[in-house]
């Protein structure tokens, strides 16, 4: 789950609020996803995975992202 935060912060220093706005959800939800307290529902999960994948393209040094995206897509 920490990987999600690293990807978010790694490129452009995006805030949880910015991610929440992009996904039309609450900032608290993004925080819960990042800490593993909860997982996004299927539609949000797909959008969140695409967003993280796009961020990782800008930040290729983040080696753990493919695993993170796979985990998101499996749930």
C-alpha cells in the first residue's frame, strides 16, 4: 500500500486531495487505500490503477508499481 503513496508523491508531489478530485471521491478514501485500511470499489479501482500507471510512466524509477497495479486489478 505504501507503494501507492510513493507513486503519488514521486511525480509532481500530488496530494491525496488532488487524487480524490481526479477520481471523484473523498480524500479520506485515498488515504485509506494507501494505508490498506480499505480498497477501492471495482470502478474506482480501475480508474485508480490507470492513474497510478500513468504516474509511473512519468516516474519509471518506481519499480514496485506493476505489482501494485496488479493487486488493484485483482480485487
